[in-house]
């Protein structure tokens, strides 16, 4: 399938940032173009500290052309590939301005709620309360990611739900998709999206809430259908 | 399997020689060459020039003078060129007069490809035998790593030209895998010459671009210009030294011109990457495109202008961060029979 071709075309070392998209369909770039590395810290490391792999990658980068950095990526501390992926998924009809403002309001809401809790808490608990909204976002996403997924396989006329391992990209995508659909569908009509999202993220951060429940349901289904695992041929 | 998916590179030329069956015998081509040389001498005599020093350009000029043609298609006009250029390098007929083919692999259909694979595998076996000998004598195996970054394998089209025969994607990928296996063995230095036939040097990217020196204006302040394009927007930026970090676009401040945070972040990206945020003043002009395209064009222009202020190493870092590449992505065209570039019409059952 397309994913295998993409992986065969160019391997990405484990040291790159998490949200790296591989070109599956045709793209305007020649396949020899490599992905750009935007973070300043990776260029300030002295030569001795690099591992074998990184040295080879550096040599390769000196010879190959590099793609242009997309408009959502920048070297400033405020640009985060995960956050931009989430904003793109929240975006409707190309309205990036609205999606970005919703995202920033969500992060502000999380910060406010956490600060409230921080100021109300007694002295010994103050250190355990996490106030950084980025940390909360990443941890919540991590908690929502399923480990194993189900896929429909038709055998002998009947369609079975077979447990299947998921790639990193797929896990991240499912976690983000569940969060967004949960906020859009199952909440009261009049509440604003930032409020709903911040509530969901805080619950997911503490391993509670409907998204985590959905993940556990999926895991239980996979466990129940363990018998069909041998139907998978890839 | 490795499939070449990208369809937009200019390297996809058709190899006319490899397609189609063999058409010309060796003797035929030789006769054509003799006739061409004779005709060249006659033409030189006709034009009153020296037959010995009659070059191809002179032939073209003479033909254009003697046979003026108003045809639009360049390839339909009268032509006199050396037969090697007119008849594409095709394989001469591969069998003798009794009908018996010359090559022992002729009936496989891809004789040059299979003979190449056999040769390469023979080299691989040689290397393995040498390795076994070294192990038997308890000598250390050479571990000099070949620098893979500076060279690339032949492309499929170049291989086709070399073999004068059509090579399919599958065959090509198998050949490359075999070569990689050969190179991966420790004692592959023995067959270095054979491997070099199939690898090409890739020059270091940075050497291709010329960085302009700084210019100085009337007040003595150093400045440099850069141009950038993105989708339909084109921008020119002038970056001045000893500044306060102000950026002016088409006469207005960026805060008024770009109300969206993302665009302003893009404008500041080159400065933030180099750590020179408060040090330069920029004056830009931009036209065309939308808001994000204009921001991308200005970003490219400022990055190009900043190259003159910065060391070569930092220019290389900028290139690796993707700041100096022109973004080739444009709006995809709409296709007939579809509603948009990818979206098909609603499928109706009847």
C-alpha cells in the first residue's frame, strides 16, 4: 500500500520532530528533497556530540536540496507542530484565523483554570499543579492515544473487527479527532468551543473524561477480538 | 517495491533509442556516415568555402540559405546532420544472416539488463570469496566507509541510455538493491572501478549560489536587497544595518498590513533564526497573491537579503532550515470531467 512506498522512498530518523508527514501522493517537490529542520538548537550542537546517524544525516543534508519551510512552521518558541496540526484539524472551510484564535483562547482558558486551582490550593500541593498549557496539551494528547486499533477484514463473506497495531501518526490523529468530535457533538449547544476544549483537555490530562473512556472501550474491543488477530496479513 | 511517484521533474525525458525494435544494420549506418561526409564536401564547394574546415554551424547556415522554409514546426524543415544525431542510438540488428542471435541471452528479451545483473552478481561473489580468504587467514577486514552522501546512483533514464534498452521500474530497483548490497560488504574496495561506472558525483549544494556583497547608501549604512516569490506574489526587500527592527511593507507598518499573527511570525522568522531581531531595518514592496502568499514572498526576500550580512556557515544553516528555497506549490488546475482539481462530480446511480 501507499504507506510502504512512502516509507521506502525516504526513511526518517527517530531524532526528528513528531509530526513529520511523508509524501504519499505526488508532490511538487522532487523526491530527493529533504524536510527542513527549523529548531535553532540542532544547529548549535558541536560536532563531537553528534551520534553516527546524525553525522550521516548532516552530510546528506549538505548535498541534497531542502524543501521550503511551510507557513505554519517557524523557529520561534511559540510555534509547535502538534498545536498547528490540531488547529488545522479544527479548521472549517479554510478559516485558519478563526481556528487559530479558538486555539489561543483554549490555551488561555486552561491557564486561567489552572491558576485558579493553584491559588486556591494549600502550600504542599502547589508544586503538583501544572500551569503550562502546552505541557497539559501534550500530556492530554498522549493520554488519549490508543495503543491498538481495529480494522475491518472480510473473510469468507463475513466482516470481522481485527486488532491491528497503529503507527505513531495514526495514534496522534485519532486522539486529536476524538477530542474535536467529542467537543463538537456531545456538549451543550450554547457553550463556546474554547471552553469545551479546555474542559476536555484538563479531564484528559487527569486520565478522566469521555475521550479516555472511548480509548478504553476501543482497547476492550480489541482485547475481546483477540481471537481474530491472526487474520491480519501485514 | 520502489516506485518513482514524482511526476513533475524535468528529468523525465523519453529515451527514443531504447523503444521499438532494431531497425538499422551497422553497415547501413556506416554508409549513411560516408554519404554525409561526401555531401558536406559538395556543399562546401557549392558555397565556395574550404571543405576541410566546414563546421556544423556552416552546414546549418548553408541549408537555411539554399532551402528557405516558412514551416512553423522546426523538425519539419530541411535538415542535414551527422547520422549519429539523426538516427537515435538504437541497437543494431542483433542476429546474423543465418538468423542466429549474437548474444546468448537474446531470447530473454532484455539481454543487456540480464547480462548486467549477471556481471554484478559475479562481482559480488568475487568480493565474498575474497572476504572468506581474508577470514581464513585471520586478517582484519577493511572497514573504510564509502562516503554515500557525495554520490548518487544512476537514474533509470541514464541506465536506459547506457544499456540502449528499456528498463522497467521493478528491474531498475532490483539492480539498485544489488548494487547497494555489493557496496555494503566490507571488502567492496576491490570492485571500486566497476561500482564507479554506476555512481555519479553530487556537488555540495551551497557552491551553486553566488552571494552578493553588501552595498552602502549615502549615509554610510550597509544594506542589501533580495527578491522572493510565493504562488502569485512577488516581493522585494531591502535590509538596512544598524536598525531598530522596524519592518515597512508598501509604505505601511507590518502591524497594520498583516493583522494576522501567523504572517508577522513568518516575516520575523529569518531574523529570529539568526538571532538578529532588533538589529536590522527592512523596507519591502510586495504585489500579487493573498495574505499568506505575500508573507511567504517577503520571508524569502528577507532571507536572501540577509545572506550578505552573515557567514557562509549560517547561510548553510538557513538553507537547511528551508528559508532559502522557493516554494514550488501552486494551485492545482481543474481537470475536465471533475468538479475541481481532485473532487469528482457527485456519483449518480442513474
